[in-house]
């Protein structure tokens, strides 16, 4: 998979907002009260647990925005695997600046590294199959681009970024539209040449309707492994097949082995634990 990239302007704005939120009206009054101006410090960001690192550009930008004189040197790259005790970055500068920017930098890195780590675990479970692990739109409001970036750092892929990316006809759309075929026919009239059409089905009988009408992708939602296997056979390569619905690390390997093309996992972004990273400081 290609290296994950992210528009640096998005990082700049997100970091600015986070610093404003954390510093409040008066700044870091604890550090201002206890640390003399001009005192220097060096520090490292180190891993407390194993995982996949993500968010280094956010940490770098945090220290840069707070104090451009702080030196930030990454010892790893986003997407790298780390073990407990691994040094992720080295920081040197005025102690007040290092301490005041610390939490924002670690918040970004911990959250994004946790997502990358969980994504990598799912990818490992699907290894040896053609199934691509992808995320969903179940992201933290305002942080979607960053969380989806972290998914890519973990070796998985992205589903839709938003409602304007592709047409995805869910069960509620089908119900209101009056059925699978009317929904697909209406979507085809609306879609442009570059817009993919995907539709969700819950049963193999519904899949037969989709095959009769045609779509680009069919989502087999909350189906058993046996039904997924039959569904892939029924499609026979005529469209891409996605499996979805409550997929866990315990079930993903069997689902991947059914021959589906994609497995969408909301847990990548809505249930990832923060990866434990810490900033260890030494006063120069």
C-alpha cells in the first residue's frame, strides 16, 4: 500500500485549534509559575506499549506553533512499528515551551497511533486473502481526515470520506425508495460517470435482485460466513463484494477467507484504544 499522506494545511488548523483549547485564556499557568524563563530542557517521546506510530506531523507542528525555536527530531516515521521503550522523537528547547505543548502533541499521537495499531491488527488477520480492510464514516466529528489517515498508516484502506464521495444505498434508502430495483434505477439516473454505486443487502434473496439490476459494489451486511461464501459465488466477479456488520478481530479471518473484496470495520475508528506514549524530560 502507498504511503499515507495528509494535507499539511489541515494539520496546521487542527493543531492551532487544539492549542487554543488547551491554553485557554491565560496560558499554562502551572508552568509559568514553576519554571523559570530561559530554562532549557531536552525530552523524548517514548512508547509505553507496542503498536504502530501515527501522528508525528501533528506533534512536530504542535511544538513549532507554540515555539518555533523548539527543535523536534523524529526518530521514526508514521506507519513504523514500535516496541515498548522505543524512542519516537527527540525534543530540545525552552522548558516552558516543551511542557506547555506536551499534552496536545501526545493527544494527537496517542489517538492516531491507537487507530493505526488496531488497523494493523485487522490487516494481519486478513493476510493471505484478497480482502482489503477498510474503515467507515464512524469517526470523531471534525477529526475524520486524521483518523482515516491513521487507518492508512496501519496498512488498511479508506471507505467513503463523506456522503458526497459515492452512492451507498442502505436499507433505509431501499425502504423509502420502494425496493432495491427502484433505488438502483434512481441512483443510476443521478450518478455521473465517475460515481460508484454500492448497495447494502441483508439476504441472498436481496442479492439476487441486485444482480438482476446491476451495481458497482454490493455490501453483504451482517451475514453468516456460510451466506457470505454463497454470496461471493453468486456474484461471480460481476461486481465488488464488501462484508460489513459487527466484524471483530475474532471473526475477521473467517470472513476474509470467504473471498470478499473488502471488509468494512467501524471499530477501527470508533473503538480504538489510545496508544500509550509518554514524554520523558531531562533538564539541561
